[in-house]
C-alpha cells in the first residue's frame, strides 16, 4: 500500500471511521496538533539523558496515539479511549517530579537544550488543548480527553523544570526596574 493515494488532493481526508472531512476541519486540526506534539516529543527524547524520563516520553507518545485515534474517529467502535487512570498516572508523575524541587517563581524557559525542547512540547500541548476545546464547542469530546490534554502540558512544564533542576540551571524571572516610556525610573 502506497502512502500516496491522491484521495486528499482536493483538500479532504478520511477519518479513521471512514467519513470524509476537510483537512482544516476542527477535528483534523485537533489531532494534527497532537501529531505535531508527538513528533516534537520524538526530538526531545534525543536530548534527555535519564532512561526513566525517555521511557516516560515513549509511554506518553503511545497514549497520544490513543487520543489521536479517538479524535480521528466519529465512531468509538474502533478506538481504545483514554481512561481516568491515564489522567491519574500523568498527574501523579508530574507531582512526583514537582515534589523533588522547590519552585519559587516564574521561570525563564530553556536553560538547557533538553529543557528547551520540553518547553516547546509544553507550548504545543497547550495549543493542542486549545484545538481540542474548540472542537468540543461543536462536537462531543470526551471529558477525559480534555483532562488528559490539560495534564500533558503540566507534565511538560514540570519535566522541563526537573531537567533544569538536575543541572542546577533553573532561571527565575527577575523583577525589572520600573521605567516609564521616557526612560525615567519610577
């Protein structure tokens, strides 16, 4: 079977459940943004030294396939949905990393190459969450998917900070001098 089918040449694609939709459909945009996140997780893994974290990223990629499959299908007959236990697991993992640090303010992202890649994943996860929420305004979306998408971005924030913590590289936002538009200090 060839990857080139020519069935999408006029701007439509097939959902997993067989329906044809426009490629800019909110559903396609939602799972497409998650696919973009998945690809960036693949890049981020190459910057992570800790085997446990790399393994957790692979596990997350597998979960994202389930989310994308659920979003790419109007029929729930062919999908394995994300479960509350998946939400609980990613929440607990985030909390376990958070408990190992003492975050104390706004963080300037990207202090290390690995954390910078994880912060890109965080922002993509936030965008994916917005796309899934937009879809939920017009079509039914599982509340568990909404919860999961929210937790994924939290996970990347904490994981990026943890990777910086391991290298003592967390940089906090400093309070700038208050200066008016004329350059006068206030």
